[in-house]
């Protein structure tokens, strides 16, 4: 396999071991025994150094003797500081996985909940899980990914532009990442336009073009959703989550669902996934909130510590101007209202290119929020269709997401 600790290598191990078990024991015990194979492959702390400590672990098993095989596959990050402690934590996880597959296979959420028993979330981070096999055909693995964030097994999960869960460290590793944070319930044209307008200055701030004419710098565009509005562990919360992922996938965007909250925690998360550099897209109101010192009471160094951690990982903020509702004029990054004692901090960020203004015309300031779109949807006003991407409009027409009415005429082309 391409990497020693990889899903590809794990699955080859499971293929090999499970085939051997069936070959050697099927005739003598196949009618009375549920066969299984367990495997893992890890990159733990070593004398060579490095800090990318992680492992793939999986189990292939039968729900009944002679039945079709089922797989449970995990990716974990090893958080202990020593090799011996990492080995202990991984061993405990393996015991839990075997036990859970043997006793909780019919209840995927309970199976996942049992994985960190007697280990602790401070020792292991489970950031990817997949279940497959005939018994799980109706299971949506996206909901399992969301569950990992809800129960605190990981801070974020990533979905690619097709809406499938992916391992973040593989999708963004050594790539430039442009992130826009929001609720996206639903995603609006203005949300997409903000990201598109930020792309040009973000690329301009990157490495110079390859003189040999190589391909341009690869950029991953990510729409990040916080789980603060997805806390309800019930069908309503799940439906809202799937609706957002579906609509963002329809417009070709990668989705990050996280509980990261402060911007510096997002920067830390991406840095640990080895991103090359990060651009965060936001509007003037959110930049003003970033300078609110009450958000950093849990940090000994306050706002200075937060900003130091934020900009320590090749992070830049790209700020979209807004229209002042009182005067109607454009307000940009250099006119953000901050406390007098923080003015010099803002000027420092602007002068050193840590905060960059997104260039746009006056007509580009006419924003419509997700809340406005939902209000139009619930009122049955067709004007909402002009505020969202046509691909998203067709999905809302077909599903009734966000209060849409399926008895109304569909969007053009739908």
C-alpha cells in the first residue's frame, strides 16, 4: 500500500485473514460458529520523531453462522505522549471493538458509543468510522460521522463534494484550504459568492506559479457548519444536518461539521491535519465579533493568545465588506468597529496582511441570509428561488427541506 498505516492496507489484511479463517474452519465449524477477523495498522510515536500518530483498525465478522460478512472500520488519532501509552490505548480499543461487534452489532450507535469504554477521550480521537454489509444497507454512515462529533469522539468530520464522509487528514493534507463558516440552512447565492470572490486574493497570496507551467496550486474550498444548531440527537436534528450536507454537495462544496467554535481552534485543527495554508472567509459583522474579548475568557493570554494561535499556522482572514443599514454605504475590513484599545491590534493585522479585504462592487453587497430564505420558503413565496443556487432549489423542491412546500411549482429546470 502507498502508506504503512492506511485504510487500503487494513482492508487487505482483513481480506487475507478472514479468507484464511473460512478456508481452515468452514467445513468443521461453519454451521455453528460466527467467524471474524481483526486487524490494525498504526504509526505510533517512535525515536525517529514526528507527531502524526494514528491508526486504522477494523473487524470483519458474521451476524450469524455462515452469514455474509460485515465490516466495522475506524480511524483513530493517538493522543498519548509515549509509545507505551499509545500501545495500551490501542489495545483497549481493539478489545472494545471485538466486544461491541459481538454484542451490539444490531445497534450501530450503541456499537460506536462502546468503543472508548475504559480508555478516555483524552487518549484517543476517533475521527472516521464506517459500517458496511447487508445488515447495514439502510444505514447512512453520514449520521455515524455526525454522532462522532456529538459524543465528543472528534471535533470535526469532513464530507467531500459528493456528500460522503472522508478522513480530513487525507483530503486536506499538504493542500491550501479556503474555509467559510456559517449555518448554510440553506446555503445562499451570497454564501457561494463570498467564497468565489475570496479565491482570487487567496491564490494571489500563495506561492508563485510554477515557471515550468505546472498545474495551479490545489485549493480545497470548505463550508464549515457548527454543531451548535445540530445538538438534538433525534430525527429532526439528523434531517436538518443531512439537508445542509445534501445542498452543499449539490453545489460541489466540501463540508466540515465541527464543534470547534473559536477561530483559533479551527486553525489548530487544520494545522494538525498538515494543511499548507488556510484562508478563512467572513463578513464584517463576524470580524467585529472576533475582536470581542469576552470570547477569550478561558485563555490566560486573552485575545492576544487567541490571535497568536490563530495566525501561527499560515492563516489569513479574507473579509467581505457589508452595507451599513443606516447609511447604505460600504463598510470594509479597515472600518470595523472595535474597542479603542484594540485599534492598534486591528491595524497590525491589516498592515501585515493577516486580515485582507475582499474586493467587490457596490452591487455585490446586497446580501440575503439563510433566515430570510427560510422565511420565504415557509411563506410559500417563490422569490426564495432567486436567492439560492438552482441545484439547491431543485433539491428543496423535491424534498421540502427547510419548510419548503412540495405542492408548489418546481424551480426552472427541475
